[in-house]
């Protein structure tokens, strides 16, 4: 009786391991398939953009640079 149970356990273990190994994860997208998120036009995001919508450096960047230069 014990050998029958161990044979069943071995069979199930091999079956489970074989079925898990056959499922490959999906391939990551290629660089030309990625889509960049659109920039936000407001200040509601998690991170602030260092540039304004017209491409000029934001005022907080200028203040940070001048404070860093004053510290040195």
C-alpha cells in the first residue's frame, strides 16, 4: 500500500513540474513597440518636470541651481 502511495506522489510531482516548466513567460516588448506616456500639462503628477510646456527650464530648477551654487 505504501509503494502505491509513493508512486502516485512521484507521478503527481513529475506531472506538476513538467506542466509548470512548459509555461514560458511572455517575451518583453521590443523597444520599437514601447509607447511613451504623454506629458502632463498640469502639476498633479508624482514628479515635476524640469521644463515648462514651451521647453524653458522651470523656475524651481533655476532656484535649485542658484541655491546649490551659493552653498559651494
